[in-house]
C-alpha cells in the first residue's frame, strides 16, 4: 500500500505518471502539472518542486477527488530502510494504522499545503486546556501600578509566556463542553454543539461520530502518538465515543464534567441523568481505572504521573501529541494541603481553594515541560495553553466542613480529605466583564499562550494583542503542522452515504443520529500569525446564534439574555459578585 499513497524523492525524469494521469514539470509554474481540465477537480500533481530538484516531478496520490493527504513515503526505498511511521488506509469508512516508509530526505520538501516545511518531523504538541480559568487568575497577567498585586502564584506559566507568545484575544464558548467539542472537531460551537452534552444521556455525544477529530488527523494521517489525560466531556454513551476510539492511543481521566478529586465520585455537576447515583468516574483507556480505586492521592496528581510516564516512554522517532485536559479549577474545589497553605492568608476560603488548584496545575506543567527538556524533545515542541471558558464569578460561598451540608458525598469527601467547595465561586476575570455562562468578554475570552522550542526566535517574548483567534482554529493549525489537510474525509463520506436516500421522503430514516450532513471544518490556520506576526486569518466569530463578534465589536440579537454580566473588581469577592447571577 506504500506505493498507493506517497510523494517520492526526485525521480530522474521531467514527466511521470500518477494514477494513470500524465504530469509534466512546468518551468514557468515551477511545479508538476496536468494539462487537462482535471487539474481543477483534484489536487494531484500540483505540488511545487523543491529547490533541490527543480526539474523533477513528485508522485502524489489521493484516494478520490475530495480526499487529500500529506504523508510521505518513497517507493525508491527497500523494506530494510523503512522505519515505523504511519499512513492511513481507507477501508470502507474506517481507518487503521500501518507501517510506511519514514521520510529520510535531508532536504526540505515543500508541503502540499504550504506554510510549513519540516526538515525532520513535525513538532511535538503539548496541548493544555484548563477548566474555568479566570482571565486575571494567572501571574503573568500584569496589573497597573495603582491596583493591588495579584495573589496568584504561577511561576512556570509566567516563564513560558516570557519565552513564548501571549495571545490576548483568543475565544472559546461560555461553557465547558462546546469549547471542547469545538477544539476536537474544528467547528465553531454552532456547527457541532452549542449547549450541554451529558456524558451518558446524549445519543450523539458532543462530537458526532461521523466527524473526524484532531486526534484522528494527527494519529492516522500525521503519524503521531496521541494521548489524552484529564477531563474528556465529549460523550460516553457508546463505546465509539471513548477517546481511544476517537484517535487517541491512550486515555486516563474522567468522562463527565466533574468528580471529587479523591474518591472520583461524580458530583451533581457531572451531567449524569440521575445526580443521586454514586458513580465512580475514572477510566483508563476503555475500562474502569481499577488500579486507582483505593488510592488517597489527589486526582490531578494521577494525571501528572501519567503525563510524565508518557513523556519518559515516548519513542522519539515519532512526533508526540500530548493532551492535558485539567479539571482545575472547576468545582468541586479541592487541593492538596501544600497548595492550600500557599494561600492561607486569603480571607475567602473558596478563592484560596480556587487559586491553590491553579498553582497545582502550574507545577504539573512545570514538571512536564522539564521532562520534555530532559528527553531532548522541547526544542521541537509547540506548547499550547488555553481554557474552555472564563472563571466563574458567583458570590462567595462557604465550604465543607466549615459548614454542614446535606449532600452525603460532599460530607464524606470533606471529612476525609479536607476542605471541599461545591459551589462555582472564586474566579476573577477583571478587567473583563462577566464570567462563565456570560456572552461578554469575561465568559468567552480566555487566557491563551503558546511556547516551546518550536516557536521561532523572533516571536519569543512577544504578544498578539488584537488578532482574533478561536479554539476551533487549533484543529486546522495542528493539522497543517502535521503536514495533513484539515478536510474532513469521514464527514464527506457521511454526506455521500446520505445522498443515497431521498431525505424529502417523509418515511426517510437516518441510519443513526450521527448520520446527518456534517458542516465543513471552520478552523483557520494560525501558524503564519504565530510564526511571523502576520495578521490573523480570522476576522469574525459567530459566538452563538444570538451573538456575533467582528473586530472590536460584538453584536447581540435583540432581547438576548446575558447572565453573569457585571463588571468585576481586581479582588474577589467584591460588591458586584454578590448580585451577579
């Protein structure tokens, strides 16, 4: 199958045959071209020739007129020189991994999709998404001199921003699940999910099964080893919805929105149909994580250990995509004593716990980045840090066991493991207006930065203050960096499948709920902006069906209800949070 999908090294002729189509090198266009009208219907043979071989064509085949890939293999190599890498094969609508020849050229060959031209392999990607992180809840977010200094301690994030790029206008959704679905699918929430999706109660799941995920792209087309650690929140009703069935090679984490950090019991906020059930939500790959059942270790530290294990065991001959979806600082608010003591002088218990959880994640990020450096991987790593929405800014609440609660799980958890807060409180998005659940900036404009050795030297220590970016854009950006196209071939197949029936027939039945037309990928490629400082390709965002953002303006449809809409202050709690709901 290697000969069916490849670009070769230079061949000794100026004309080659690709899929029975004659391609001829054009000195004018400086690329291999077909002279027929087919050139407009297929991307075969439109690859710029590299400088090292200006008179040679490169074989490049696709599976059909709508599907392309950027996988490299040489038919000139014998089996003995082939190494472990990946190419995806089409077998019906399923995709599986097989060996292909690793790119061994020492020359930089132009990618079929432009912009990025690797000389060895694509970058490792360390993607971190925090949960309900407030805009003002990081140490690197500097305050004016006349404002009290921030109490939060995030030295590792601060250092990464100094070495990377601080992105000031990155937008997510105003609640958890749509932001995660948007990242995973490359669609804006309006085109994939714009409301809640419960872990076991949703037929379709946050991302329909006929959508290709970013992990599918990187693993099956780009040759990455992909691992997911943390909060999934993208559907778990069916076997096919699990992370290991959506492109990831391994998974350790929770399926729902929230669990207690020690017992791993789901909370009322978890999204299960019956909130009174005592369900343990902690999974390893596609099975319950039984080996962690009797542990008294904080859940986030289990995540840290797994992240470190993945880095230490990774085969560096292949690129790594490591996804850390922290549950912090989402409720319930719980942290280990060492981090709680860091904020013992903060008068608000909920705020102290909230900040302690952020500092825990900061140290975990520091541990993982240090492990990548020790393994020699950091110099070719792109780290992306963001949040699913803004911080929650509801009024201050007492925590257990300071006061007595009727919730049995909360009482048991707090009595055994210490202070536990179950109400969404403690965040701060100052000077932005509103917070989680709000369509104002505090709810959807989130802390985001990129860092790592893959960032060009000229862009390190800079910021992007005005360019608009969206969480869905990482799908396309990461795909392009992996030298694969963002086109959703699986979604296209579902459209073809649907066309075999007459949807106007009142008796027409969908084969399954997910067998509906799939919107195209919305994500845009941010890498030219991040690598050169060029203007962002994104100019506007449909935040949801009632809100449209363009430039510095945000349009609200008449009578749109906006909650959590007050202007907060530099310290939480303040006078606005007590009435902001």
